[in-house]
């Protein structure tokens, strides 16, 4: 596994076989070919990997390379796929829990005119009624039957919060408000929970944009083993989420809340690999991460093929955290470790730089010794000291 703790001291005896101290996941959902060498390398690096239902052989190879890695199967909570049915027969291995041809007509959500919803930008993805008890049971039963024994868990995509997601400005007739839509999702997650527990399958849901809705993250995670935020803190090289009522701290709290409950958090910053967005996201992650969080960057939306970039910083040993992060100036937070310090300025991009003096000389990201750092808005730093 890619690290027993997000930030821990690795005993010398384990260093060769478990060298990294930051957990990172891999979303491999585009069915690209994976070499044996990549399997060997990534099985050791990644804590979790998400695969398609038809990639059971790949899941087995990853587990053989590292029995500790957790494999998850991709399943969309919210849609069925017309392209996965041919001549009236659904594919054996589906990206969803219910086949398009097998689905009862009453399970499709419709608008006020009775027309079904096809996702904007995703052809032949048809939105289903997650509040329908028959759909809930069929979805969960099918996923458990096809996944148990082949995967360690289920990645539930599209746990939505707004009633007009994928069809802007138009809500289903049955769920005309965001809250009614969220009630339907909470119902599905709660009513199917025990099926996955009994099958020994962990559940992690994609809860992108949860920060925009009060209490949404916690109310969904209550019925899951964890959550994934697909858009976390950086939405491009120059579009970085600063602090405001629905901003930076909301996404940091996702990790904090899940760590307190022993639940998984996957976070995914979007950027090209530029220094500022990476430093900002990585330092922010370390402010809250513990045993259950993992990070993985992405450059191009929905390009889930080869593994995300592996950073040298993932192998830095900061030692155990000495406590929770704390505010040292307005929207500037610090967390101290046995062997380092993490500082984040979550004020707006372009805000005047803040100078933070250190209690001792430490090494910055460029291995230069420093006794102070200068941090403009939406920047972060991870510093190391001799231990």
C-alpha cells in the first residue's frame, strides 16, 4: 500500500517495501491497456484503484502484486447507459447497477412533459429515480452480485446534490428542489447500505460540489465508507479556491470530518502540474490528512487512464503530526510535524504576501535552508527539518 498513514514515520525495516508516506489513489476508468511493469509499480504506490466492471483480471493482478491495495469497481448511481445494451440484451459487465434494457420504465426520471433526462455532454446516459425503492434494491443487488469476491469496494459515481445537474435549469417533476433531490440520494444510500456491509464491499461516492450545500457531505458519508471530491481546491492553474463561506475550509473539513469517523477521503486537484496549484493543494491536504485520506492530481477532466503524476514530495517523511492545524493569521493555517511544518495562505489569489518566521531553520521545496517563508494568497509550503 502507498503508506500506512498519510504522514507517518516509516520504520527502517519497512522502508524498502513501503517507502511513501502520502497515500495516493488511481482512477483507471478509461479501459486503457496497462503493462505488467505499470501494474508492479502502481500496486506498490497506490492505496486505492478504481477499475471498470470488466477489469476483474486487472484487479486480481494488482492484488497479486500487493495484497494490501484496495480495488474498487466503478458504478454510476444515477444513470443507466443505453450504449451498454444491444438487441435488447444488456452487457454482462455494466458501468451502472441497472441495465438500460432491463430497467423498468417507471425507474427513469422525467421532466414535467414526461420526457426522460439524458445527461448533457454524456450521450446515452439516462437519469434514474434514485428515490425509487425498487430501483434502489435492483441497483444494489446487481452490483453486489457482480462485484463481491472480485473487488474490495464500489466507487459510486454521481451522488448528486442539485436537481438540475446535467440538465441545467430543468429539474425532474418528482424532485423539483435541490433538497428533495438530496433526500432521494440519502434514501438510496441509507436503504442499500447494509447490502454492501453484508457483502464486505466498501463504498466511496463521488460527491463533487458538496461544499456548495450545507451539511451535504456529512449527510451522505453517514451511509458510506468514504467520499471523493472530484474538484478539490484547484480547478486549473490560475483558478484556485480561496477561503469564503463555501470555499477552502469546506473542502478541508471534508477530510477532517472523515478522519474523525475513520472514513476514506479521496481528493483530486485539477491543474497542469504547475508549482503554485500543486503546492497549494498538497499543503492543504497535509493540514488535515491522517490514516484515511488520499490525493491524486488530474490535468484533463475525465481523462482517467494512466496513473496520476507521482510526486517526490509523497516520499518526504515529515514524521507524526503534533496536533491539528491552527490559524496563525487571517485565513493562514499551519500544522506542525515532528520533522517539518506545513503552512497555507488561503486568502485570495493576488492578496499581499504574508511573511511567516519559523522557530528553526528548515528546508523548503527546493532544498534551500530557510528561517522564514513569504506566502501570497492561495499558496502553500511544505518544509522539512532534521530529525
